[in-house]
C-alpha cells in the first residue's frame, strides 16, 4: 500500500510534465445580423375563414397558397400542404410525418 502511494506521488509530477500545451483560443463568433428576417423578404399572409363552427386558415406567400389548416368543431385539426409548388394540396398528419423543408432558392 505504501509503495503504491509512493509510486503515485512520484509519478504524478512526471505525468503532468508530459501533458501537451493548451490549445490556442478560439476566434470570436461572427457578428449576428440586426434582424432575423431580411428586409424585403416575403412574410406569410394568413387568411382566417369561419364557416359555422369550423375554422379554416389559409397561408400564402406572394399570393401563392402553400398551406391550409382546417380546425373542425369536432375532431382534430388537419393540414393540407402544397409540397412541391404545383398547386396540388395533400393532407398531412403532423404527428406522424416529418415534412422536409423544400425552399425555392432560385428560379431560372
């Protein structure tokens, strides 16, 4: 027991001497833009339609309909989404399916 304690005390300064030097400090992070939304970027336009006790929400960007949320008086809300920009809306269940973002970056 004494030998192990002695060996640890003697070996620990040697182990510390072999440690590599500290890494260089990281550069500062880039500056954050003033606003999250770029100026001139289109904002979604939401139109709410009340039909009886049902509520329909239409989401548009630049006048193009890309999503409809239907909230019936009885039951759970459901969504109709234009996934590829063709104008055909498909019903999706947000609890069971992950929708991959498909933003249009450029049009030629």
